[in-house]
């Protein structure tokens, strides 16, 4: 199995100062723009380096099952579920994937929903939905990150409003759906 970063490269990245890290991310952003890459390209790169797992049963026993709209489809031999590499990620069913990098950059700069929408060229409701997708994705990482060595932590405050949402995350929605079926 190939990895994206070698151990030494990972150590070099983790030892960067905040300014070096920002410069690195800025260079990476410009490189991805030059290559006309989008957020889904990361998922494709991940699929080439790490074998995909079934999002339903986490099985490695999967096979390719054709393509749809240029994306590889898979089928799990254990549970029979069809899925794409983006299933279960924040880019699943995203229509304007090529604009997501610009939107993330705007979010990191601390811009408002309207400012992000205007700069990226999307509508305000789309901006709202994307921000919640990204925040939900970040929340899933919150409990799964393991740190080692010397760690510097800097707090980044972002406006996060759950106003207007009946269910705060996908798990609550799935539980409510399951309860309604049992009635």
C-alpha cells in the first residue's frame, strides 16, 4: 500500500511554524488551481493510495462496479451496497466541486456567508449549506485525532449557527428516521 506522505515528510510538515504552514497551504492551493484540481481530486488520490472501505459495514471486500458521471462505482461483497469513493464525505452530491477550494479559503479567512458567496460565485443558501457541510465534517474529526510529540494548539473561532436545522447532524436525522419507521 502506497502512502501520500513519507514519515519524514510528515514530520517536516508537523514541525512547521504557523507562518510556514500558511505559506505551504497557500502554495498547495495555487498548485491545485494550476492543475485545475478540485476537492474530489483529493478523494480520488485517497482511493489510489488507500483501498476504499464500504461505508455501510467497513469491509475491504469490495469490487469495482462500473462508472457513473466519470466516477468509479463500487459494490460491497459482504452487504451488497453500491457506493462511490465520495459516499459519506462532505463532497458527496456536491454540484460545484470546482468552487469548494475557494470557499474553504474564504472560510479560513473568516469571511461572512454573504462575502464567501459573492467571492466564490454561489448563492447564499448554497453558501449556508456548504458551511454546515464543512463544519459537520470537521466535527467528525474532533474525536478521531491522535496527537504525538510536541503540540502547539491555536484556537480558531468560526461563527457556527444551527438555526433552522431540525437535526444537528446526520446521526440524529438517521435515528429519527429509524424511529418513525418503527411506529
